[in-house]
């Protein structure tokens, strides 16, 4: 976004506010993602295996190939758009290049790993449940970090603008 690079965020308070509102919306998406995960599973391998492979105790069936394919089709697109938007916003901040590279890479890798985790549990081996749990946690942490980093950059820019304007 051009306005980060050219310093326009100092002059564009409305655009700054809109990006902050977008980040608030994404924070709600982040929260609902966690709530949906914990509605189906918890952080134990047993719950993940039961969700993907079914459970006689809970009278649930294994996830079907078609059902998982439909979920993956939607998730790959939507998570891709979310991650590219958040990382793009973060790249335009004044944080270090090292942070930008690590956080961007971590977010993309964890998003793909989270999606692959369910497939691996269902069709490769139940021990991939640990991979699914770790990738979910890593994705949630990296998305939260992106939201926080971009929010901090916008808040700092607004604070600096107000200080310059008052002088």
C-alpha cells in the first residue's frame, strides 16, 4: 500500500482509521477461527483424531474426501487472501526487514500446514494430530502477531502525526 511507503499515513487519518477497522474485523475473524476449532476439537491428539477419523463413542463418521476437499478449496483461497493482505500491510510498516521476512514466511507456512494437517490425520497417520495442533497454534499466533504489528504501526503513525500537527 502506497500510503505506508510515501508517509501518507501521517496525512490520511481516514484511511488509517479504515485500516484499523479492517484489523478489528480481522481480529474477530481470528477469534471465530479459534472458537470454531475448539467447537470441534481441543488441543489433544485424541480429539483431533476423533474429529477426522470419526468416533464410535461420539457416533461420528470419518471426514469424507469430498467434504475435506470442499473445505480446503474455500480455505486455500480465503486464507491466501487474508495472509497476502495482512503481510502486505505489514511489509509497508517501518519494522525491521528481518521481522517482516520471518513473520510473513511463518504465516504462509503455518496456514498451509494447518490445512494439510487435517488431510494428514485423515489419510496418512493419526500421529499427524500433533502436527495439526501445532500448525493451528502457530497460525493463530502468527495471525495475531500480524494484526498487532500493523496496528502498532498505524497507532504510532497517528501519534507522530498528532505531535507534528500540535507543534
